[in-house]
C-alpha cells in the first residue's frame, strides 16, 4: 500500500502538506492545482494495471457533471474520470473534456462517442446526445431503453452496512446524507442510500427519524450535521452512523474529534465510496468500497461494444465491498 511519504515524493511537496490536503484541512492555503496533483497521485498509486497500446482513430468526449473545483471536494467523480482516461489511453482513444458550459461544442466538433459522468436532466442530455451518437452514462441511468449505463448497487451496499452494525450489537443507528440537484435545477436526484436506509430500518423496526441528518455532499455539511447531531441528541446520539459518502464522513470525523466523542468506542462511522484518501485519515475510515476506476473502465468497454455495432441498450450494475478500518468495529 502506498504511504503519505510516497505521495509526497511524487508530488514534490512535504509530508505535512499531503496529510493536510488528504484530510481536507480547511486552514491550508495550497493551490487547487497542487491539491489536484496530490489527489490524482493518491489514486494512481492504487492503480497498477498494465497498459498496452492499440491503434485507434476514435475520439471520446467526457462530459463532466462536476467542475474541476467540485471534483476536488468530492473525489468520487475524479476517480471515475481517471478510470475512463486510463482505459482510453490503453485503447489509444483521443479524449476531450467538456462541462455544462461548453457541452454544445461536442456536436460542432462532430464527436459521436460520449461518456457522461454524473447526473443529467432530460434537457441537459438533449444538448449533447443525438440519434447518431453513442452515449454512455456513469453513475446514472436516465433511460434504460435508450442509453447504456454503469451504476453501483447502493441499495445492497446500504443493507450490508446496516447488517454489519446490527451483527455487532448496534441498534441505535444514524444516517448523514445529502441531496443533489441537476445543474439546471429542474429537479432533485433521488438518493438510493437514504431511501434504502429508511425503508430497511423501518422493516427491522429500528428506524428513528431523529437520527437522520440531510444536507449537501460536502466536508462542511458532514461536519455541521454531525456537530448538530451531537448537540441535539446528547446521550441519545447513535452508537453508529452510516455517512452517505466519504467526503461527508471526513467532516463528521472532525466534528466528533472536536467534541471529544471517541471513535469508534462511542460512535462508529462507515462512509461510502472508499476514496483514495480514506485510508490516510485519523482514524482510518471504514467505508463501502465503490469500484470507481472499474466504473470508468466499464463505460469505455460499453462504448467499444457500441462502436462495434451493438444496438440493444445495456445497464451494468457493479457490486461493492465493505472495508472495515479503525473508525468502526
């Protein structure tokens, strides 16, 4: 396993800088460019697949739901994109990057192979999709009759977390999650983790509405929501929390540390996505491992199938793995 020292040497910065960046230290003044370099190196050091070159004239447009700054605040989508880029490099596919601001240029440049990363409304999809284009969605499946997609089975993952907690004696279980909206604010995106958590605990007769805290999928909201839970619930604070993504979990851990709540002796924390920095936190974060690189690779593989003539839409759902580290039993 790569160490913080390995990342620091590759990035050309101090070990302290790497540690502070990976732990989302709000007081650090490092540039976004340096942060991006550190995060990408952390991800790449866990990715050792051999890459071989093949000749190809295909060009691929990657449409990003997140801006570069948003990617740095939620490494989930950064990791998916890196997986796409590496697979494209293996196949020698040309790659062009687009966001919502310049997505209309895809048609102008006559690029017919598109991989869309994130959540997109119908109007947004219409801006870059056409009848003669191959469009693959990653982390979203807007229309299974038309578009290929790669998703993760978050319903089963959420149940696995709850089952793990119950097996280890927890009955008072909390949830910290977020709400997402399409970029055009036309609607919100349903979160499978939150829906499953509520329905599954109701089925087990363990659901408590007071234990649910919803905000945005950011470090700051993870911090603020956990601090709010500590102050509101006091002695009734759950002994275990499922936090919908690792970014929020990083903030939640910071709030618990500041409020002198011992992890995991008093509160267990399990996040989701198992981003590259999870193992470097203090304590190292337990998390649902989402195979983000594989999601990106699979999207490119689906695209190759489309290029080769497949016409029937395909949806691929990847499994997850519960990785237990020191933030939970």
